[in-house]
């Protein structure tokens, strides 16, 4: 089969690799119909976590709409021909952590993540023609006919993560809220928040085309490179600070910014992927202002799936509004570089396999 294979920083290649096979009676094999690239994949692509990947072997991707083509003998919930998607992390649904709702920390799978390298189970990713799905009955999800493939891709990671963070922010109509990071997941969180609050959410970023898109989706953009952030927040909140901030940039500086713009007692719902282990964040602001920190960057997407699907089926959100590019599997290496460079107009790629 064809797959996108990591060979080193900024070096992806589409190659022929062996088809996956049933290795455990609880496995399912799916044929990828549509996939995508998550912002968290850029950490791998850019070489920021080289110890996690195996050059020449790791295939990327954890967002998918697929069709079941083979079923292991112990699988009971799926049949050949079913349209499905999966949360980005593998979970059994039965172990102690899964029963606590912490499915990303599944003891049975060992915190396995599709396409995220040797550190997370060494599983093949969705940017390939076929994928092996372990523990299928525990986390594979059926797709209703009302949800097309382009929408389904967002149910693997981006939309559950946004839904979980917005629920954690617990905003009410009169609240004044913000989103730090206007990447694809931040833009989804913006739409969910805008559906709740009366005033347009403030959206903080430094990339012009992302801020422009945020404005189109109902936000009030704030360019952190050009504007006085403190002054903007003070003017928007009568000097009090924001009631809640959802953070999806996944960088230490963005986390610090989010802390600085909250009112006393405010909520920081952190959904970003924080892999900077040496960033010197001070917790004094959180302590001194009695801030509530609700972090879920390692999102329990299996638990957020139902709420994300409900948001789509009710018409509350159309996640395809953040798709800017549709590419073939062969075009992924060039598209990944455009994504990494934040080229103007690039938000989210849909990979049509």
C-alpha cells in the first residue's frame, strides 16, 4: 500500500509499504477514505521530538474517515463495509483508566496513538491506504450517513478536543471569553464559544490569515505581535479580565499569555499539546488570582466523541469551515511544508486517499 513515511525533519515521502494484517483477534483493518494532518503532527514533522519517531518506518496521521475491510474473530461490533472513524488514541474501554474517562491513558493499549511514533505504540497512521485498528470494540466508532467523510475526519481529534475544552471553560451567555491560538482546533473552539456567549470571543494569534479567518467565524481578532494585548483585554472587559480562555497554541508563551488575561477566579481551559519541557512558566499569577486550570491537551477523544458528533448533527458547528486545502496522498509532503511554514491561506488539509 501507499503511505506517508517520515524520514527526518521536513522529509516526508510517499512510499510502498506492507499492508497491515490482523495481529490480534480484537483487530480490525480499515481502508482510509479521507485523512488529514493535525497541528500536533507538526512536532514530529519539524523534528521537535525526534526520539519519538523511527525514520523510514513511522507513518503519520491520526485523523480518518474509513471503511472496514477485515474483522478479527473476537470483534463483535463491526462488520466489513461499515463506515467508521477512530479517536486518535487507542483505548479498550474496560481498564481502570478507561472507566475513569481517561481513555488517552488506557492501560491495555499503553497510551498508543495512531501515527505518533515508537513512543506511543509504533502504530501505523491514517495517512496511508490501510490502517490496523487494535482493540476495535473499545474505541472504533460507527459513522452515521448524515456525516460525510470531510466532517468525519474532525471527529478523530480536533472537534472532540475543542468540545472538551469549551465544556471545561463553562462559559455562560454573559461571559467575556478568549481563544489563544487560531489554528484549526482553536477556530473550532471559537465557533462553539460564539454559539454560547453574547459578545464575540477575543482570538489571539500572530498569523494574519488565521486572524482574518477568526473574524469571519465570529471572533474579534487580536494580533499579539502588533497590538497591546493587555490594553485590548482591559477595554473589552471594563478592566476586569476575561472570564474564561481556551488555549490551543500549545506553546509555553501562549499558556503564559492566557494566564495573564484572565480575571480573578477565571478559567483557563488548556487544550494545546505542550511538549516544551523546559519552558519556565510561573504559577504565581494562577495562585495570586485564584485561577482555575483545567488542562486536557492529552485529550480523551473517545469520551468527547459523542458531544462532538452531537454538535455536528445539531448544526451547532460545521467543522469543514476550517478546511483550506484538499490534497492527494502524493501531495502530502508539499502540503505539510506549507502547513509548517504557515503559508498565507493555509489552515487545514483534507487528504483524499
